[in-house]
């Protein structure tokens, strides 16, 4: 089941009440001389889902952090339920009924679901935790969401989607009237997204005001009432979502008309096999995976979450060692025992988890860019040539349009999309013959996405073999030459992108189609 | 403020407190601000500085080395025993340093290949090294090691002295003690390694995000191992220099020195969560501790009170550091 949603379903949309529950006016916030927000206004009504759109670094997260008490504005006013307020801290905002669910979920992995929901607010009997009430009340919150999670379950054992439900349950337990969701669907599968949307509709009916931040404009159409667009820290527009098309929203976000989602291909895939993988297996993770990557082509890896796409890429790269299988590059059999070996042979892997696996967040932009290719900025004795390192970083800042005050900025201070560009720059600087891109556009705005697509095409045009792992089917279909479809740890088939469609790919990905030998 | 400026600020704060202490103690005691006492302080600081330089590298990778105090004792007695057994002094000292390096290898292997938490691995080494040192000496000090053994710890460069009429030397300039010279050389060499070389960059990268470093092709195990070997080697060197200074090797030498080393690094702005730290900061930190001890001594403050003061200084510095980062 995928896409082509009815633009909107009537049962999810009842008119929201008109009086604003919350109004932010003239909010200004500066960070060390950089103006993140400049006189931004934002209004929220009871029982509406209000989308907040903008490119990376437009100020969405900053605005919501101010609303939820994590940051203090330099100027501006917040009026909540008719009275001016200033939330000095998150607990203070929560006490007033404003809760935020972060992209990186904030749960304690080793505690149970119930303990997380009532963390620091545990029901007590005397000095002891009242376990019975703790579990009963957690149960009640979870039931309201209609999700089947045991209050006793340890959070570490839950899927990302379940953890998100726990976060929402936590918000419900404090009787949140304003709920802010930052990229809630970015790591959910289709069916999990479906469940989330049901929950959102439910909350909306109950009168909760929801702020919804997402880069997936297509899915917004189903749940969003109004949309506010920010650009460069300024308010651009607010209006009914139904009245404005997705394209219009995108235009307002980037400040110009966007012709195409995908660049026209300039690459010409050759028939020469560059990378050949045979009989690759990791016990319990994936079995008997074999595929060929040709010079100058973009090969897609499609499949549902947990199908084994990322795991296969990591095994080829040496990040996890496979139990069996052979990898040949340009006809030569490789012994890859670590990422170091793979990189030496010209294979690079750009991880889907940029904060966990991609970046040294405390280090500077320049230091991150050079990390995979120190020899490229150092002399023969291993002494770093700083001017060279800075000029290399500057080159990529210019060519990838990375928004940073300087090459010496710590990466942790950049916005998500710009962080992603730094990771990409790191691998571009390390000349490679094969590049695995795992979800390169996740959490990235439309303008930047286009730039990354163009880059993938250019790399392939230079004769590099590119593997694009993506959960977004339109991206797979728009950008690849062939697509390898995974299901449950097996490579089901390899399709020619020109002669396939979403339905066929989904059938293989969900295991419905008969298996073909790839 | 970018990170470079923050770094400067941190150093400036530590440096300012160093000057502050010097001024206060100069008022308390007339003998404090003299060339002779300056050299004494520098000499006393050397041990903390050697160990602190090693500790800084280990802490930058996100680890910790608790074994340096014990390794120091073991290395000292090994070199003394070797010399007693007839080995020439340089060979005996080399043996001591190598024992330290070997302990560092064991620490590094335990942390990287056996994947033990650094705290546990080096805690084990602390007990083992101390135990061995006590065992091979029967818990007795080894004395009368001879003049040549004392040279490196007590000699100095550019010492100007004339033998007076009474037969005693008349010192017009005490010279620069060899241990102080060694400290400067080590500090410069390791600072250059950390700042300017690929190896140093990899140390920071591992401390900042070891998985990202591994996936970027950094030899995480090798580089981490290097940090522990460096720390062990420097501990071995400290043991030899200290034994030479006292012309005695004690198996109970260097008790709690590992904590001084860690404190020096932390006062100097090294973060225990890894990825942050400088040698210049650590050297300043070592001097803060050394001057506090020396000044309090001259002011007649008891050893117990000194501990209390130094403990509070550590808490205060780290608290200020945390406050600054939280903003």
C-alpha cells in the first residue's frame, strides 16, 4: 500500500475553533551574531494540525524550542490562553501543557515504558513508587492511542515507531494541549506512519493543538489544516493547507519556483561491471545476496525497514563482517576486514545515521571533511597542512552550499541538512570508485535534495558506481538506473528502473511477488 | 565565540588563576618569588606534567589511565634493581621506561582488543603493577644508587657556579634542571603531535565519535593503543626521573599520582567525555597544582589542608568549565 492518497479524507477534518490557543508575535532570536529568527509570528488554534515548513536552517526548530521552553527569545511575545507567558524551562512549559517530541527521541533506554512515561513524576505511596498506579495510568495513556505496548516493556527493546508512541503517551500523561512533533515520520515505515496519523487525528478531535514539522510534504496533505512557511528566519506565509498546493509551499520555502524534483540524467552507465558481490550472508541478518554494480550507474536499494539494505552495504564496506561471500572490485577479489580496507580499495559508505556514525560533532567542519582522507591534507611525515585543509573545506562549502560561518565552526552547531552535506563532502574528498549513499536526503529540504541528486548523477557520470539506499520510492524511481529490491534479508530481484513502477517494487518489497533470480 | 576563542578563554582563565596564585603567595612569603623557589616548583611540577601529558592523550580518546602512579613505582624500582645488578645507568633507566611501555601495551590491548572499560583495565593494572613493585623489592626502598644514577634528576644545564674560598660552591645561576628541560621537550613534542599530525587528529576524532572515526577509516584500535602506550611510557620515564632525583627507588612511590595527572588535565580544560584537551592547558594545570602545594607549604599550611584546597580548586575549575559549556 503506497502513495496516491486521496488528497484528504473528510472524517479527519472538522473545522478547528477560530480563537487562537497560542500566539507568538515578533519573536527574534540571535546566536552569537547570527539572527536565527527575525520578528516571526506564529499562531495555533485548538484542534488544528499546523504544519511548520522551511528549509534546513530556516528557524523551525529554534522557534519550537522557544515555544517549548528550551530557549529564551531575545524579543517578542508569547500569549497562551489569553495571557502573556514566558517558559523558562521545559518542565515549566510542560506544566502549562506544551510538550515537544524530538526527532531524536528522549527516552531512557534501560527503563520500562511506564517508568519513562512518568519519569520524575512517578506516582508514589509514601517514599515508594506506586507500581500498580504507575502501570495502570500508563496503560490508560497507551490505550488512548490504541497501541499495543506493555507498560512493563523495556524501551530498549521497542522499535523506533513504538518509542515514538511512548513519547506521545508521555505527552498525553501531562495533559498536553499543545504538542510539537519534529519530523515524526522520518524513521517510520508506511504502516507505522499510518498508525501515527490515526493517533494525530484522534488527538486533534480531542482538541489538542499540534505543530507538525516535516520535510515530507506529500504526506502532510492528509493531516494538516494550516501551514506556516519560514525562510531565513522570517515568516513567509500562513494559510489553509488545502488552499495551497504542495508546489506552492515548496516555492515559498525556497523563494523561487522549482521546476523539477529530479535533475535530467547526464550519466551514461557502461556495461562494465565495477563491483560484483556473490553469496554474501550474515547469519540471522541477510542471506545469499548477490548483485553487480556497473561503472557509471546508480543502483537503487529498495525495501522496507529491516529488509537488510543497510546491513548489506555495511557488510560490503567492512563495518560488520559477513559470514560468507565474495566481493570483487574491477575483477579483483577483495579481502575486506574493516572500513579501512574498504576505503583503501575505493569503497565508501555514507551512513544513514549521520550523528551516530557520520560526524565527529565536536570537531570543526574542516576537520570532518578531511577525516577520511588525512593523507590528502598532510605531508609525507603526517604533518597536517592547515592552509590546504582549510581550502579543501572551503571548496566543498562553496560547491555544496553548506551554510556555516566558517570552516572552523563545530559541526554540532550546524543544522541537520548542512551536517549531512558535511558528511557528503567528507566522502567526496576521498576519491572513491564505489559510493554507497544510505538515505542521503533524509531530513533534508527540497532545495538541498535537488543539489544532492545532481551530485549523484555527476558522480556516476565520472564513472563512479553509486548505490542509493532509500526508503522513498519516488527517489529510487527518479534517480536510479536499476533497482535491487530487498525483502526479509534477501535480495528478491533487480529491476530496470525505466520499466517498473511503484507497485511492482512494492510487491517485491513486501514479499508478494514471486521470487526471481536476480 | 567559536571553539578556538573558547579554547583561548579557557587557557586564559587557567593562566589567570596561575598568576593570581603567584601574586597571593608572593605576599604571603618572601621566599616564594625567587629564582631558586621557581626552579623548585618547576622541578616538583615535572612529575605531574609528564603524567598529565600522557593522561591528556588518553582522556582525549575518551579513556582514562589510573595505573600511572603504580607503573611509575614499578619502573623506578626496575631501573634501580638493574643498576644494582650491575647494568650501566642508561641501560637500567631504559629498562624502567620499557617496563612502563609494556604496561601501557597491556592496558591498550585490554581496552581495544578485550574491550574492557578503560577504568577497569587500568584499575587492574594499577593493582598488578604496584603489587609487582612491592614483591620484587620486598617492600623495601633501594638506596645508594651512585652519583651517575642521580645525574638526570639532579643535574642542570647552564649551571654557573664557582668554588668559593670556603670550599663550598658559590652558585650564581642554578641552571635549568634536566627534568624541567625534559618536560619542555615532551610538552612541545606531544603538543605538535596532537595539533599538527594525522595521528593527533585521529586521537581527537576517536574521542569525539569513535564509530564515525572507524567508518571514516581511522585505525581506532591502533591509535587508542598508542595513547595507552604513550601514557605508560611517560609513567615509566617519570619513575626513573623521580628515582634519580631522590637517588632512591621506593615501591610505594607515586601513590595517587594518577589523580594529580588527571586533575592537571581537567583543570587545563580536558574533557573527561573525550575529544577535547590541550597539552598547554595540562601544563598550566600541573603548575596550578604545583604552585598551590608549594605556596601552601611555605605559608605553613598542613598537608591535610592542602588536600582540601586542591580538591576544592578542581571542583571549582570543572564547575566553571561546565557552566561555560551549558550556556
